[in-house]
C-alpha cells in the first residue's frame, strides 16, 4: 500500500506547476524529495489550486519518508494556502496538525505560529474567547523567544478582542502593554494599529479628545495609502461624535473625490453613507435620502453585512420623522442583520426604535429589549472573568512547567553528584576557601540589613513619638485654648487654634506616612499608593498581584521598594507632566523586577541638579538592598526606570 502511495505522488507531479523555475536556494532536489514539491508550491505565478496540489504532495511524501521538519513547514504553508482559497475548515484542521507536530519536535517558533493560525480562524468566526486563548498561548511562546515584535502584535489583537467584548479598561491596558514591546523603526504598521485601537477605546468611553490624540498619532506614523482612508474615516467618526459636523462634511467630501466607485465600491459606499448621514445630522431639513439609498444599494450588491448594518441604522433614523413605515422597515432589517452578525448593541438600538414606532407591539419589543440587555450584562461579566482566567491559568501553567523543569534539573544534579563524588572530596580545600569568602560577604550583608532595619525602626519610633507626645501636647493646648476667649488671635489676625490644628494634622500625617504594613496587606497598600497618584489627568496602569507574591520578600526590601516607587511617582507629579504611567512588577528568574514608565517630558540625566532631586534617594534605597536600578530618559522622550533585586 505504501509503495502505491509513493508512486501515485510521483505520478501527480506531471499535473502540477513543475515547469516553472523556483527562485530561491540553489540546492537542487530530485522529484522523489518532498522539498521539490514544497518549492513548487511557493511559486506565486502558479494558480492557487496548483500550489495547493503541490503542497499536498510535499506533505504526503514528507510523512511517508518520516521527514518531520519538512512536514512541519508544509503544514504551515498548507494552512496559509487554504486560507487564501477561502477554505476555513481546512485551515483549522492543518493548523492544529501543525501545532501537534511542532510540539512533538519542540519547535517553539512553529508552536507560536500554529497557535496564531488557530487564533486567526476563531477570530474570523467571531469566537473571541477561543481566539483570545490561542493568541495568549502564542504570545507566551514569543515572550520566551524574546521576539518582542510578535509579542506586541499578539497583545494588540488581544486588546482589540477585549474592546469588541466591551471590556474597555482591560482592553486599553493590554494595548498600552503592547506599545512597550514595539519599536517604531522595526514595526511601525503594528504601532499604527495599536494607536487606532486606543482611539476606538477612548471613543467608546466618550473621551473624544483622547480619541483624536491617538488617531492623529496613527495618521502621523502611517505609511500605507490603504490604511490612510480607514484611519481618516475613524477620525471623522470621532469628530462626528463630538458634533464637529462642518469639519467632518468637508473631509468626507474630499475623501469621496479620492476614493472612486470604480476603485473600491465598499470604501466608496462607506464614505458616501457617512457623508450623507453627517450632512443630515447637521441640517435635519436636508434631503439626504438619495445618497443614503445609493450607499445602501451598493452594500446590498456586495453582501457587505457590516456596512448594511450602518446603512439600515442611518436610514431608520432618517425616516423616523419623514416616513414612519419606512423607518419601521429599516428597523426590522437592522434587527434581522444584527441577529446574523451577533451584533447585540445595534440590535438593542433597533428594538428601541421598534417599540417607539409600533405602540401596539411596545410590550413585545420592550420584553425583548430587557431580556437582551440582561443577557448582555451577564455575558460581559462572564467574558471579563473568562479572559482574566485565561491569562491567569496560562501564567499558572507556565509556573508549573518551570517548577517541573527545576525538579528534573535537581534530579540530574543528584545523579551528577553521585558520579563525581571523588572530585568533590578532592575539592574540599577549595570549598573551604569559598565558604570563608561566602561567610565574609554574608556577615557584611547581614550587617547592612541590620543597619537598614535599625533605620526603619528609628523612623517608626520617631513618628510614634511625634504622634504620642508632640501631637498629644498640641491637642491639649488646642483644648485649653478652646475654653478661653475665642477672640484670642495672633498679631497678624490668624486664629491660634487653626494654626495648632494644622500642626497637629501634619504630625499625624507624618506618623501615618512612616508606618508601612509589610505583612499580608502589603500588596494592597502598595497598590493603594500607586492609585493615589492617579486622577482625571494622570492614568496609572498596574495590576494586582497574587496574594502569595510578596510572601518570600524580606520586610526591609518591601519598605525600600515602597519608598522608591513613592519617590518616582512624586518626581513624576512634580516635574514630568505625564498623563500615562505604567508600573509592572514580576518575578524574573530569581529576581523581583519592577518597571516604571511614563510619557512625560523626560529629563537630562547628565544634569547633577536633576539627579539630586529625588532620584538620588531612589538609587540609595535600592543600593541598600543590594539591588540595581537603571534610568532611561531623554528630554521630551518620557521616563523609564527598571529596578531589580533578590527577594
């Protein structure tokens, strides 16, 4: 049977695109080698069907000859070609086979690619939770491979999925995290997509100024003419939401001249529809029917379901006052389309208009509306928990794998120790010397730690003394003065009681500042510190860590980190003019790594006066706990600090 398959594959080559020369490696392969057909399948001059035919031969022959590496790259290209041929069922089958074979071969890069291909399939089928899972798996692989561009790309798509499921906060946080992995010179196109998605997130949260800021950044970086029209349309939607109708109409008119119906019917219909609808919003007496219907008919001819949802929504609103029956017709169209597309928000809008336009069916549509609204709320809550669980479980699985790897290494080490026992005995002398050196450094480190603890103890004692003695004395004087004549004033007319009250509160606040919880509540206290610096102008992005994250970290190191972060945040608030601050804390290998980033005005690190103000205190605190801190900043380019120390 195997021989028959083998000769059958050789026979099929004569029906392939084997006469076209492959432009690539100069290495020649005979017709009985799978790479021969793999190369033929990569020739773009061939038809798609012939390329698929050749990749099938390559894959079958590679399996028959047990050439797993060739079979793996064949599966990757096979999934891509089936995608181009619009065969989604084949894509998912071969993408999963690719993942299985890549896992068997321990090919991390191909594992990451296979997970991404599977995620693309689920994303195209609106199965966002499954797409998010495989994207996260892909991202974790590329993080291990230190491929920051791929990590940024995956985080961008994950952020967009969260936005589509209305988790705006987590989506925005994920997108900002994506920017940390992307470099403008290496992957500008993905950065443009991230800014576009951030603009969408801000628009959904009614922050139109921020949305415009992000979309302008995207337009500034964009180099693609194709993307330019999409970005400009997004900007105009934001301007329309903020009711800048005249500016929007002017831009849409200009875009309509650029995008002809012959070039792109879909894009032409979108711009025409948006132009007509905006003109009507600006002047409700305007007859926009002709343009709206023209855009609608183009979209209908293209089976553009997403575009038809927008057209039906606009026509429904346009006809509400002009022709009630037509408005009801388009509302019903909108309702039906949103069911097919699983578009709940637009379906709610359709139901709102239907119950107002058809009083006799008001109760029916109201019940549908309320039921759908409740389902949406529950779905969003479930989705939010689900996405958080995916990332949490992925992290836990990764930690388990690391623990298993450590256990295996320890077993190997035990075996090695048994084999080299004689060598260990011979090295006792060296070990004694090393032990002495270790003891010396250990004692010196312990002495330094005792000094830090002594300083912390002194600070606590002083703060308690201030509160218990000075604070109580001030409070006693205030009580005495209150019993005296209220007219007692100082020479400049300021009430003495008010002055003493201010002093009392300063003493109390000083005492409170120097009392830091280092037990189980330390994580919450640190999170509270970070959030306290945020306001409407400044967004602080961080995440709550697991309750057991801080258990192994020494108390004096927790205190030092607390004060170091407070110094950085105070410096930011006083000098940097930042609007976005990101603080991430994680365990990397054997160290605790803290990364601080803001988008402020930065600073000149060569200026000794700048380093003196706050940053020197941060450096001293981190040096005291045998940690390292690096600063990365230039004027007008933001500020970054990276802290690392052993627990």
